[in-house]
C-alpha cells in the first residue's frame, strides 16, 4: 500500500516512487514529500519510522516552525533549512487576516493579488541567498542519505510551494522531463482539497463574497504559472536548469550521476 494511503494525519504526503514516468522510476521510501508534521499522529509516526525515514527536512521559516512545531518520527534526524526568512503566507489564517485587514475591501485586494505574490516567491526560490543555501544543503543531505540507502521526508507548511520547487529540482537532477515535473507538481491539488475548503470557510467568516472565494480557491491551489515563473527565470538568467544546478547549487555531473544511482531503479 502507498504511503499516501497509509498516513491519514499528514496532508499532501506522497512517495516520489508514485510518479508515473516510462523512462525512470524512483526507488520506494527514499524520497517522501509532505505538508508539516505538526498534526502527525503517534500511529503515523511509528509507521513512517518503519518506512526507512531517517531524516526530516523542514523548509519553513522560524515563525512557522515556532507556531506549529513538527512532531518527531522516532529515530529520525530533524534538519531545519528555512528557504526564505519570511514567507508571509498568512492569507489562510483568519485571525491574522482580520487584524491586518479590518476592511473587507483591503482583504479582497490581497486575495486578488495572490497570483503575483506567489510568482514573486517562486522567483525568490531561484535567486535568494537563503533559498540557494537551503537547497544546496538539501542536496548534500540527499547525497549522504542516498549513499546510506536511507529515506528523507521533506516538507514546508502545505507541502506545495517550497516543497514543490524542491521536488522540481530533484526530478530535474534525476533527468525527468519538464512535462512530468509539472504534472507531479499539480498532483498536490488532489491532496489539498480539504485544506483549500477550510481556507474558503475562513474567508466566508470574514464576510468575503462567494465569487471572490471561488477565485481565491484557485489562487491557493498549486498553479502551473507559479512553477513556470521559476523555470522561466532559470532559463532566461542562468541558461537552463542544468547550468543552474551546476553553477548555482553546485551539483556537478558526478553528483548527478550519484543521485541517479542512489535514487533511480
């Protein structure tokens, strides 16, 4: 049975082994992505302990981690690699929203501008020093764990953006086609329906009209345009993903071959 079918207390969790691609398949229980582990049940923590997970990587910022700390997987090392110092992703928290935007009209403006804000975040994943260092360290960890045959679970808050971009980098390094990378990125929407509906309920409590809520729901899903904005920047400013992986993240040809050896069947 798949990890995503066995674990009920962690949102948007899945094994990269589930990715359907004719040329490559990733080995089971080595690369697992998810939302935060703040609500992980004891039963699920024990299950993941038996799934070869030796390291948990948290891409969230300090405030996110402090507000909702991960629960531990027995025996797993916890590694904190904040991608950005402040993601400012409080748009689904009705308490913060009501304090920050007492006027509904101001809140609607924030919701409607979410697409552009998300594209900005994705471009920061590519260029910000903290993001580059976080993803460089992440790949170093993957090389270490791959050599040992140990599994890594990596996550942010929703397991969609920082984690989605990390997955895009992994799949690129392993040689997956970009169409497959985008298809996997959008899979998060299947696993996030409950979270999005809860967000919609929060908007309704703040007096937002149904039409705006419908638009907002689309904006808070994984959106192909968000990831595309990162790849466009990589292609235009760095000459493509292969050059970016090598020159910016320090993943040379030898390291890529090692990653492929460790993680591909």
